[in-house]
C-alpha cells in the first residue's frame, strides 16, 4: 500500500513517521502544493500512490479529493473535512460514485480510553468538562464526535445549548447537552480555566462507571468500577505512539484489509450536522 501526503497544513510529520514504521505500507513522500504549481503536479503524484493524506486548507479538500478519486486513490482528510455540510455531502457522493474510501481525522476515537471498555459497550451517561482554549467549532466537533462514538449513536432527538459572553464575539463559557434516540445523554461544558487544566470525562452505563482526565495523547488518571480494575489505574498506549500516529495506521490498515476506514466521511458529515445544530442554539 503506497501512501503519500499532500500539503503541510496538519500533522504531516507524525503521519509520515507512522507510515514509515508500517511493515505493509510504503511512504510515497510529501507533495507540498503551492498556488503556483502546475495542475499536472498533483496528477503525477497521485499516479504513484494508492492513498493520500490531505493536509491542505479545508477550502481545497474537495478539489484534491476529486482529483484523487479520478485516479482511484483513497483519501484521508484532516479536520474539517469540508467547508460546509453541503460540501461534505458532496464528498460522500464522490466517495460512493468513485468507489474509493474517504477517511476523516478524529484522533479521540483512538484514545487509549476505548481500549479499556468492553467490546460493544456504550455509555448511557456522559459528562465532559474542560477549558475553553481553542477554536470553539473544533472543540465542539471533538466532543460531539466523542459522545456519538461512546453512545453508539449519531441520532439526536434533542439539543440544548447556552453560552455566556463577555467582551467580543468569543464566549467566555458554554455548555450543551445531547439526548440521543437510543436514550443516551451527554452533557458538555467549557469554561474559563487555566489552559493546562485537563478535560474530565465521566462515563456510566450498566455496571461500568468511569471517570478520567484526558490530557494529551494518554489517559492520565482514572477511577473505575470495571472488573479487575483498581482506583487510580493509569491507561497509556502500550506502543507509546500518539493519537495521530494511531489513527494514521488505523486508516491504512483498514485499506489493506479491505475494510471501511475507522472514521469515514459519513461519520464526519454526521458530526458536522450535529455541530451546526449546537451552534444554531448558541447564537
């Protein structure tokens, strides 16, 4: 499996490191596109690859994905996959019509947390709190996607959201809740806390209750009632790889095995639609 990277608008160094370490993948290099590059440049690069990781500004995602699809090349997109829900819908159609896979970056899907949950287990209750220290839309996307993954559902029947504003447009704090059709409930809040304050996540469902601090690429602290687990259990990736490296390998391994990517463009579309609904209630 030959995999290349187009652009440098993401985590290309970590992704390249992951590709070089994969025994069944060949890293085809990085094509650093500029506006002055001739159109044939990307086509020549695509001829040498089976899949590409697209790390260019979001506004150029669709054009590059379309060019790749015409070459029968699979695509992995950094977040956000598209500039709008409508454009993301076009990417879904493009994937289906061309018969290529389009994956989307969602690193929290590869957090060690998931390795310590029973197969098929879904949370009935999720409570997340963390500092508001990044782009609001990206923090909403991260948490919305995490909640849908943990609940096992993307179908939401009710959304409530509220923001407290100080000076300027940016909120000083915000909170939202999701009531899924399968009965799961998620509550998320962001506030003014020190930037290095680790986000906290509480999960409950059946006999499982888990409270964790999410910080960087590892799960640093946890108290849990999981069978054979002890209070204060520290979860870390056995390989020491970052979430970016883990999701890069996950995408390529799925292609090699003939499976859909762990996070498809359809998953990205569901997240974008939910984030749009949350944003509407925050305005």
